[in-house]
C-alpha cells in the first residue's frame, strides 16, 4: 500500500543529537528541553547509535547506574535501523511495526538528514494507525473488551442485579439468570 507521502515529507529535519561521551543526565535534560523521546548519537555527522527514554529507564536507571557518570555510548543501541528519505511512509511504518521501534533515523549516503517517528507518520496519515494496533501490548488485556468475550462484571439491564459474569445479548448487558430467559 502506497500513501503518496515520502519519509522526507514526514520526518523531523533537524533531529536532536548528542556525542557518545554525553552523560545520561545530560541526555535526559536535552530530551526534556526539546520535548523528544529519542536522541541520535553522532560523531562527525555519522550515526553511531540511538538512545530513547525507554533505554535510559530500562538499561540504566532500573539497574541502578549513576546517570551523572554513565556515558550514552554505554547503553545506546549501536545497531541502528534506518530508512531512506524517498521511501513511502507506509514502508517505514511496516518496518517500525515489525521491529517494534518508534524512531527511524533517515540517512542519505550514510549521513543523518532526519528522524522519522510514529507520531510524524500518524500526523500525516492517521489511517495507518490500524497497522500498528496488532503490535500494541496492552496491560490487563484480558479485562479489555477488545480482547475476547464481553463476559465481564456489571449490572444486568433486565433485573438490575450486579454480577461478575455479565454478557452482551442483543446489545444489552445481562446476568446469567436473565440470560437463561432471553
């Protein structure tokens, strides 16, 4: 499926970046100041890696590392998945979905020219959201109505009794007792 929008149409043209020797505290401050969730790590305009808010939390803070001393090079993702500027945003989104990533550096001749995020894509083409839904991991998904039967707790619309086993019948919430009589 082609959208007609290229990666270069949607990408952030001036991504925020830092050098490999930047501390995690500095990275967090830069992310907060710029309202971004990822930083590109570069040296001489060549990408060395990427770091996200989740990386800082999961790879350092959760392990008790000192953000004042830890350098971004110690926890960054060095195997950067990238995309070319002329690709359709649909292709980029499929790559992001399949690899479970939210940020794609945009490279032209191995030089950083931008950063594409899920938000960038969905702002331009919100209809592509459905493509992502299957990858979302929802907490307590067994309690959410989109994942299974409607048998949950609630108040019966016929008798008014509360039950932990409400069912949907003919667009009505019905308890087990009333369900037998419907």
